């Protein structure tokens, strides 16, 4: 919801400048330039700073697509960055990908021979016996 409010405010501000400078003052060149600057600053601020903050703290909107051929296992937050864990069955690896603000300085951790989708066989040696007695 906060994401929609943010973009509504940006578009209202841009439309107000376009109306005030363009229609009322008849300065279309200045109106278009200032409107473009407002939209560019609004977009870059959202993309590089606010998107994940909105999602984590205020219930914003964000979409992440799992790469083809991978299975999603989990997601967690570290500060304001989201870490996604996917499993690639072709290479038998688990991939932790960081989604940082603006997709800058993203981390990636790969765990080889990771097979979380197939249950591990339990051998007889690892079976725990529980005995009860009455006294």
C-alpha cells in the first residue's frame, strides 16, 4: 500500500508542476523539464533507496522471479537487503542471492552438493531408542 501512495504522490507532484508551469504559465519547455526531473528523482529514489525499505517495514510491493529451472527454498532479511535461497537440481547446488537496494553490490553464495529436495536416508545406526520404565 505504501508503494502505491508513494507513486501517487510523485505523479500528483509531477502533474501539478506540468499543470502550473505548462497550462497556467504557458512555459511548456520548463514544465516538461521539471516534470521529467521530478519523475527521474522519484524513480531513482524508489529504486535505489526505498523499495526494500517499504516492503520490509511498511508492507510495500516487490516482485522477484525465480530463475528458470530452479526451485525456491526460502527468503530472509539482513538489514534492509533480502536474501533468497534457490536450489538448482541440474548442478545440485543451493544458491543464496542478495537483492540489495538498486541491485548494487549484490552478494551470491553457492553451496555445492546441496540436495534439500530429496529426503536423506536414515541409517539404523542413527536411530535413537527411547525406553520407559516404571518404578
